[in-house]
C-alpha cells in the first residue's frame, strides 16, 4: 500500500472535492453564492495560515517576490474570483453533480490555453482526450430534465450550464497564470496569495453591490456556517493539501487523471444525500468524460 500513497491521496482529493461541493451547495442555497464565497475563502485562508505557521514558520506569504505576487494575484483574480463566482452560482442553479461534470472541461481548456499562449504541443492522444471529455459532458447535458422546461425569460438550466463553463474557463486560465507565479514559490504560499486576492475581490464586490446586510445575515446562520466550514476544510484546505502530496508521490499525469474523478464520486453522493435521480446516461457520460481527461494527460 505504501507504494501507492500518491494515487490514494489523489483519490482522497477527488472525494474531498465531491463532498465539499455538496456542502457548498447546501450553504449557498441558504445564504447565496456571494456571501458564501467571502465566508469560505476567509475560512480557508485561516486554515492555510495555521498550516503555514506550523509548516513554514510564516502565517502569511511575506517571503514571496513582487513578480510572484503579480502572477499569482492575477491567477487568484481570474480563478478564485471570476471562476468561482460562476462555479458557486452554478452549484445553486444546476446542483453539484452537473457542475462538477462541467468542471471536467477545465483540463482540456488548460491544454488549449497552454498551446495558444505557451506554445505547448498537443499530441494525438491529447486531442482525442479533449474530444472524448467534451463528448461525455455534452452527452449528459443533452439529457432533458424537468428543470430544462421551466418557463420564464431565462432557462435556469442553460444559465447554470453557462455559469459552469465560465467556472471551468476561469480555473483553466488561473492554472496557466499560476505556472508563471509558482516559479521558486512554495505551494502553500502560492495558494495563500491566490486566496488573499480572491477574498479581497469578493469583499470589494460585496461593498460595491450593497450585499453587506446579506453577509451579516449569513454570518448569523449557524447551519450555513457549518456547511461552509466543512466545505472549506474539505476543498481549499484538505483537498488541495492532498493534491500537492499526490503530485509529490506520483506522476503529474496519473495524479491529474485521478483528481478528475470527482464527477464519478459525486454521483452516489448526490443520489444518497441530495435525492437526485441519476440515469444511465448520467453515469456513463461521467465515466466517458473522466476517461477523456485521463487520455488527455496520457498524451
């Protein structure tokens, strides 16, 4: 078993992200996505500060250079702020299962941006993996549901899908920007910079949109705070820590492929905890999408 600790850590990360998405969804339904983003980033930053103090002797990334702050800060703005603004609203609109499935598009999008910006070559297997992932996601999303027939000026399912795609694109661009900023920077310090910038942006948005009363009400909702705490612990803190450990103990391709299995783990969780009905198409489509991600990294 000790020979596969990296792989087990990667699978543990996928489970943490699946459980965290359920916790965030329940919290978001009670208090809204914007207050939730402020609360969960503040909690995650607190966990990271304690870990930084214990592991690095620094609660905050005061040793980072100006260039690292620039690129990682930009990554935090695009990934944690713009991307998560879309993703967490998608949790509420279409639920955690479909949102995580759409987020499986992030690795192919990252590969495309890498090719366009950094001139990273894409082999035949990578191109096939991207096509398979897209086909798997599209197959599931093409399934008609009662939510898709909801009357009104805007289709909430379509809006949720577009928000999910926006979240995947934000994550992809954020990862590419992180590559520049992580040169010579410790992973925990880099994560803290991204969290700090993301939190500052969300606080600014709260103040600009007069959402402060909603945030104050959210801070009094013990149930929502409980869900947000569990989500912050499982997602940005424990999940990311396990992911970094997995990258140290196994190859990046294997780790990334296993990290991408969250859409499969979320299926029984969504069915058992959310009472969501998942058909054969939903199950097979998720498996196809994850297989495409694995093939992408194999290429």
